[in-house]
């Protein structure tokens, strides 16, 4: 895990990440290939409901409720928590739904 690594726009690691770069690298580590950008990552998943979430699923934030408005992605850890590379000036961290609530969910096939 890369907790504490800085957010870097377009970051693919190994010591700086943006949200989709972190997700892509985490899945690549498990042998799964995902697209580079968050909206494409959502389209590569099976959409699920919030009640179906399990550890390792992806959570997304969309300004318009569809894949065209996705601007952020994170990895669900369970118990309402997720791993994210949040934004410039912040570091990779564990956050919770109480602080920033996603509105789309997907399971990598």
C-alpha cells in the first residue's frame, strides 16, 4: 500500500499517484488490467449497488450520476472505508463515506 505517498496529477507511481493511477497499479499488482482513467475504469466494471459492495470493489464520484461525469475513483476496503489518492496537496489515505460519499459502484470482472 502507498499510504502517505503524495497526490500527483497523472501520477502512475511508484511514489506519486492520482486516483485512477493508484487504482490501475493496485489491480495490475493482482494481475488484472484496468484502463488508465476513472470513467473508463467504471465502464470496465460490472455496476453494482452500494448494498452489494465488498472489499476490493471500486467506488466512483460523478457530477451527473453517470460515467460521463466521473471525476474520482477509490478502492473499497469495507466498513464504509476506501483507499484514495484524493487531490493536489493531499496524500494517499484511507477515507470514509462519512467524509466524501461516492455515488457509483463497480466490481472488476
